[in-house]
C-alpha cells in the first residue's frame, strides 16, 4: 500500500516495490509527494489549521488558501500546482473527495 493514514501522522507512507512497479510509479515521485504532505502537516500543526474536531484532514478551503498564501512566496506557480496535486492525491487516498 502506498499511503497509510495514521492519526499521529508519524508515518504517512509505506513502500511496496511490487506496487510501484505494477502501477508504474516512481519512488522519487512518491517521496516528493510524501514530503509535501509532511510539510503541510507541519504547517497545519504550527499554524493551528485544525477542523472543528481538531483534525487537519480533510483540508478546509480556508486552510488551503492559507497554505497557498504561504507557499506562493517561495515556489514558482508550477511547483505550487504540483504541491496541490500531492495534497489532493493524499486527500483522495485517505477517503476524502
């Protein structure tokens, strides 16, 4: 399984070489996505981007806008789009639309 959601966010992803090969995924891309998610988790915790139930998932529109407003200052637009894709991919993998 590529993605494992855990409440403590200590381990968001696990590796499975056969799954990468079968799905044609690059480990580099998966690590990049994992790093984006970990960075979001850090920002969310540091900035108290919490939902009413004290969770950070699903990401609210307000918190996503705050994330974009921080990240757009340090990355180019195409990179920011890839970061948003990583968050969307993770969101979907843990059962949110």
